[in-house]
């Protein structure tokens, strides 16, 4: 499942605000990937402006990795930003997909759900 939020806020404004807003929700941006630029440089241009941001909440990452190192395949959290039908779209992988791939304690699932809720609030803040 993919969680998606559509907004009429322009893509460029979201790009300008994402680092500050991420911090407000307890995340930092580790890396930014502009696929339009990356693929053009590799000789495979695309028309759509798609940017992926890697988010990290160090305390949450530490807790998750100490209990379940295999969850590292889903870290850091990623947000995709692109335009579709005149709207900006922010999306991320659904927590249900991530948690469903491991046998986890209920308390850990609740903790991860709380982190995902913050990611959703971030996406919905535009």
C-alpha cells in the first residue's frame, strides 16, 4: 500500500519548505534524489519532476534497529514528491506493508505506527 496526499500547493514551494517542516515533525532530511536530473545525466531523460527525500528520526531509528535490525531495509523513511494532473503528490510506503513483512511485538508495531503517523501529518501539512 502506498500512502498518498494530493495538494494544490506548487511543487517548488513544497521543495523549499520540506526541510523545515520535516524538522517540525522530528525528522531530518538525509538525502534528496531528483530523478529527472539523475536520469538525464545518465542519458535516460524523463519529463516528470520526481524527487525522493530520505527522512530520519535518529531516536526512532535507534530503537527500531536495536530491536529488529532487519527493519533496516525500510530505513530511512522515504517521501516521493511529484506532480500529477495539476496537483502536487506526496507519497510514502504504507506502514502496513512494512510491518507485515516481520514478526513483531505489538508494542513495537504501535511505536512504528506512531512514527508513521508523524510522516502522514508531515505529508498532510501542505
